[in-house]
C-alpha cells in the first residue's frame, strides 16, 4: 500500500500525483483489484474523468484484455476501483506477488492527460 500526497500538478500529473492513496490487492486467487482514493472532489473528478481510467488504458498498462477490465466509480466516497483477471493465479508458478500488493505502480504512473507514463 502506498500513500502519495504531492500537490496536484496541472501539467503531466499522474494518478499517483493526484490521489491520496493508490493500492492493489487480490480479489480472490484469479483477480486483482486496484483502488484509487481521493481526498477531495476535485481530485476525484480528475481521476474519474472520461479517458483517464479506461479498460484500454488499464489493459495496456497491465497487459490484460480490456474486455475483462471492470471499472467502478464511487463518487460518494471519492474512490475508483479497477478489477481484472490476474495473468497467473495467486501462488502459482510464475506468480511474483502472491498478494498483488505491489501491482499499484503502473496505475500510479498513468498520466491524467491520457498518456501512459513511468512504468506503464
């Protein structure tokens, strides 16, 4: 779990720059979930805006089929949740992060402007 409290930048800001907390975890042995928590309405609007978190962008960042990506926007609590099937099941041969706790980095590095940044 990672907290990141940088002041939002209007030029080249990433989800990690804008969000209060970005985390990842298992959603059972075959799915993983990414959570983006925002501390205020403006940050939430930026993260939840059309074109920022899309199945296509998540698919590209995580090398998964966009058709299998599920995105849930929860404005009342300023959270966006993203879920998709893991490429390998938790604990199987080839799994490098059994709890999926380190999988938030590509999401943190997604640009608010629509480009995949950093590790994406």
